[in-house]
């Protein structure tokens, strides 16, 4: 738009004497101020209205809403008022800027939203309606909201959902909720593709991206994608269509698929979650700290066999028999086994529970912590909160893998008393697993495979995030 326009002083400090549109920017010629259109997510006609008046009113200009980068990975919305009393000019600019906004292909126009009202301190509903929904409305995004009523509700809705009707799915809650929604989204994609959902060696990709609004206790996915637990930042990443392809794992027993997910812990991490779940009546932070300390006090190793296939360099492409030969096996007593396809950043581990993997490098980190003294184990745990290498201990082994099988030791070798002592958690014949913060109990071998870039998540690459300080207070 060439004509000078929008030249009345704005209510803020800035004065727009003369505007023009150059390339993809709105430029104020007089002050050489620029708003890059890639940072703009909404434009509205600005009118003077009386209290209670819904329509009409005197046109005052246009307001451009942009996404502003603040400190520590934080994003915020920011309104720039451009005043002009000419209806023609305002409409011309409004239409033109709207056209540009509509041209951004990654930005969603319609979203399916799940809100878990029971997450953390039960504030997810407020977070959504007070902070998120107004921004979606401002960005003209249509939403279809399900407030979940029970565990598994999001999964059953997703199984019946016509995903074609949406540009993305959003989950407001903690890691357990996000994991359920990610699983549902991927499972629905397999059902739609006519796959056998009990055995999926080559799953199809999720058809739409997933957005995570943090409202849980640990919020590992939100930290990993946005570097911060901040609902407005998460919302703006979704609105702006910042998309990251992310690796996903399948967790299966020999007979069925358990779950799609991003990370799992067996041993200490799973026992802690199992204990926390038993104390759901406690406030969430207290429950997690209590479970952590109690599990540490009752520290016990799990005896199991770990088989893993190290990451294959794609161009090598060995024949089937050679791949069989490349499976490695380690047996022993492990305090904890982590299998993680993403770095899993959180406030307790700002560099991540698995800083040696990336969001989409097609591999998983296998971190096996052999049995050791409690003192040594605590030293290892404390390192997560520091800048020191948490794996630099003789009892910690790390591998970059594409498949892992965890086979808990079959009962029989030891007498009953010793056996109960070693595998207290498996007293009912099953072992707890912590899969993305969701508790699962399995008796048999669990097979974990990584599927490169199987889902798009709204967010940024972990490498682009500013690092922050740890805030863990329990060790
Ligand atoms: N209305 C509901 N009542 C009870 N549980 C629910 C409900 N809706 C969803 N759930 C289940 O609650 C579980 C835990 O929720 P979520 O992970 O969001 O919260 P959290 O445990 O406080 O946070 P985090 O996992 O980050 O520590 C999920 O597995 C989800 O399936």
C-alpha cells in the first residue's frame, strides 16, 4: 500500500506519521520503526464504543497484535495502535494485513482442545479460559473444547474424532494428559490408515500438530518445547504456527502396543511415580517430593536384562542377519533405566534428563544406572540440577539406540524372601513403568522403538532455547 496513511498520534509513546508496506513489514517512515509481519498474529479495526455497546462505534484506526520475545524464552502479546479517522484507509490496510496473515500456512485456524481440570492444583480450566482462549479468539482461531471428566476420556474422544476438521490439537494439563493426547492422536492416525493397532512396526505420522499448554506439576514437554512453564508463551507458539517435528517411541509387549510416547523410566523413576499415585490426596508438589524421598530411602535395584540396538547409520543398511548380530545385551541390577527420545527438560534438570539426545535426531538415549550406594546415587541425581555431567560415574552407562528391550528377571533363581526384597514393586507380578509421567504396570518384556519425526509439536528446537536455572528443592 503506497499511500501515506494512519497518521494520528497513537495513545502510546509512538507517533506514526507516515506508514508504508515494504516487503513483509509495516514501516513508519518518520521514526524508522518496523513491525515484521511474521511477528503479527492479529489485526483488528479499532472503534470507540460505549459501555455495553457490541456493534458499530466510531472507527479510530487499526490495532496490530504482535508476538514479542521477552527474556528467558518468554513470549507475550503486544498491541500497536495505528490511528486514522479515514474509514477507507483503515479498511484498505485492514484487508491487506488480513490477507498477509491468512497466507501463513502453518498457523492454525481451527483447533481441538482438551483441558484436564484435575491437573496439578486444578487450575487448568482457569488457565485455559483466562489466558489461552482470549488469545485464540483474538487470532480468529475456532476451538472445540472438551473438558475431560476421567482418565482416558481424551483418548476415547480422539478415537472417534474427525481430525480432518482441525488444523491442530491442543492439550491443557500436565505430562500425563499430554501423553494421553499424543497417544490418542497417533493411535487415531493408525486406525484411519487401516493399521493393526497391536503391532505397528512402521506407524504413519500424526495428521495434525499437537500443542501443549502447561498446567501440570512437572511439565517436561512444555519445558522441552518452550524452555519455560508459561501458558501465554505456549499459546503464542501455537498461534504463530512454530512447528517442530519430534521423534516418538512405541512401547509394546510381545502381544500388544502399550503406548506411543516420548520417554520412559523403569526402576527408581517408575517406583517414585507409583508411590506418588498412591498418595493422590496430597497436594501435587508435596506428593512428588514425598514419593521421591521415600523411594530414595527404600532404594532397591531391579534385576533385568537390557537388550538394545545401537543407532544404525542409515547408508550402511545391513542385511537382516547382521542387524541381529548388532543387538547388545547387559544384565544386572539397575537402580534406574531411562529411555528417552527427547531431552526432557524440566525445572529439576534444566539441561534435560537426557541432554545427549535431540527432539528429532532419530535416536533415543538409553541411560542405565547400575546398583550402587545411596550416597553415590544421590550424587548422580544432584548432578541433574547442575551444569556438571550427570553421567560421569562408573555405575552409569549411556547409549544412543534405536530399539531397546527391557526384560525384568524371571522369578525362580532366588528364594522367596530375597526375591520380594529385590523386586518389591513386582510383588503382584508386574513392574511399574513411568511413561511420560503416566503410570503403567507390565509383567512381561517391554520393547521400545524410536520412530523419527512421527509427530509435529508446536514449539521451538531445544538448541535455540536460553538455558535456565534449576529449582529443585527436594535433594
Ligand atoms: N477429570 C479427570 N479426573 C481425573 N483424572 C483425569 C481427568 N481428566 C484427565 N485425567 C487424567 O489425569 C492424569 C494426570 O493428569 P496430568 O498429567 O495433567 O496432571 P499432573 O499429574 O498434575 O501433572 P504432571 O503429569 O505434569 O505431573 C492423566 O493421566 C489424565 O488421563
